[in-house]
C-alpha cells in the first residue's frame, strides 16, 4: 500500500483464514515446482522404517537422529552446496529375485520427468553379506553385471574379493553403468549379482531381515538441455 | 532487517511456518518437518532505500544521483528479500526412492528496501 507500481510490496489485504490458505497453496506450488514434480508423489507402499533407517545411517553416519530424521547440513555446507549446481542424492531400494543361491537379480526403479537429463556423478550399490556357517570367515568373489536383453548380453560393472565374517555391508561402484541406463532413457536399472563362494552365505539380506535390503545410491546433477552461459 | 509485528508498517520480514504434517505431506517428505515460508512486506520510505551490502556499489551511486537531481518520483522503492538460504529436503519420489536435495534461495532471512 502506498507504493504504486511496486509489484513486490505485498498483497491486497485478505481475511486471516483466507490469507493463510493462500500462503499454504503458494508454499505447496513452490516446493513442487522446485522439485520438478507436477503433483505430490502418491506413496502407496511406504518403505519399511527399518530399511530407511539403515540406508540413511550408512550414508550419513552420525547425522541420523533417534526419531529417524536427518540432521541437515551446516550453514557452511549449505553455502558450499549453493555455490555448486543444484544436485540430488537418490537412494533406491531393490526388488530382488534370488531363485539361485549364487546368482541374484536386482531391479531398481527411477522416475524421471520428460526432458530432464541427469548426469550421474557417482553411483554405488550396497549389499549385505551374512555368513550362516560356523567358519570364522569365508573368502568370496562377487561380480555385479548390468543385465542385457539376453542372458549372454550383459556387462561387468564391478568385481570385488573380500572375507565375510558374520555379516558386513559391501559397496560396489557402478557409476558408468547407471549413466548408460539414464542416457538410454530407461526407468529401470537391472543388475545381476554373481557370487563365487557364497554357498553358505545369505546374500542380499532381504531374505530374512528387511533392514538389510540392498540399495543403490546415486549422486546426480540435472543437466540443462539447452544451457546458455553468460560471462 | 526488521521482523514484522503488529506495530510495524515499515518493510519487515513476516515469519510463516508451514508444517508438512498439517498439510498432510509428512508421508512423502521425510525431512524437514516444515517450511519457513517467510516473506517481505511493508512500506519503503525514500530515505530507507539502499539494500544492505550495496551502499558503496555502482547502483547506490546512481540512485543517490537520481535523488539529488529530484528524479526520484519515477523510482519506487520496494520491500524485497535481501538475504536467503537454501532448503535441504529428503523425500520419497514417485518411484519410492529417497531423494536428498538442496533447493537454493528458498528461505527468506532478511528484507530491505531496494
């Protein structure tokens, strides 16, 4: 009021309830727009709390509070993040298929808005290996393949040799494979895990314990299709 | 930067908090619990003009010249955000994946007159 021609100086006076409702609607629209979502996601089958907590604890050790919420970045980290391009960190839980003890299929789903182009900065597969035998430790070799349309048409993404004593999480870098999937425009990442020496191991922990469900972490950055830089 | 209360009509920061639980969004937004949707409102008198941080800038010098020469009638001063910070969010997307992102410039921290 009083500043004719100044478009940013406020809104016409509204009744208290109406103003509050309007502000909430603006907040909703603003958040959805910034997250590149047309509407709020419909969560039909929420991820079990144990699965969620395990993944977050692994990713942000020391930053997960008792109630499961995440301590957000410090001001300094926020400023650093602001300086970089806007990025995302995505955690996807696997749908597993393990008919064969030494060979398992893992499928990860990703949603992507049309026209958005992602650059994968880093992508890691997390798997839990648990020994069921009395042996003090067991030496195993695990290989992660990107599944092709045919059984023989698959690509080796990562290979690792390690000892399993009781149970432990193992990480497999698979950045290049996931980038190829996104570049093709696919919404699914299909992986095959082969494990030599895993006869007595419960691989992919989801067999018995939901908190050990395999997951994939991807740090991504949105690439503008037609970006113009001005100096 | 002033915080708005009932006695202030000058440019100030109005604090508004939208709780995700209250609007039924807690099922897909894991963190934070809500959004500080602050905004700027109020009057900007001519002599208040000059946002913090630009006092010695080229823009301030031009503005002072305009005022000195009486051309200020064409210039209207606006109450606008002068400091903002990002909002860190952790949420489920449509594929039930967890996404963490920092949305820049989402929270108004200070207001001033242009």
